């Protein structure tokens, strides 16, 4: 339902190793608004998607944990 989903940021991190794209959006479920962070990582011939979401009031506090977790994705040179 696109009337309840709103993208708030889109970021391109092609210089990173591995490169990734990141978006933040908000959505409503009943009376609660959630914020979500999506990271799409490109490695080799594949894309890996990670998503983290929290109620709007908790998102800022949890955001460093989400980013740290996303940043922990590493690949072997041979993979």
C-alpha cells in the first residue's frame, strides 16, 4: 500500500568495498509509524539485501546498531 510508505532518503555508496545502496523509508501499521533502513550490497554477480525496522520513536537510538550490523557483512576475496 503505497499510501502508507514514504521514502525519506536514498544513498549511493559505490566507492565502498563492497559497493552498496541504502534507503530509509517510513510506513504505518495501524496507529504506529515505523522507520526502516534497507541496504543493498553488490558483490560479484549477486545482491544482498538487509533490512532493519523500528518504531519511529526508537529508530534513532537503534540506528547505530543497525549500521554496525550492516557494516559487519564482509566477503572473502575468493568468494
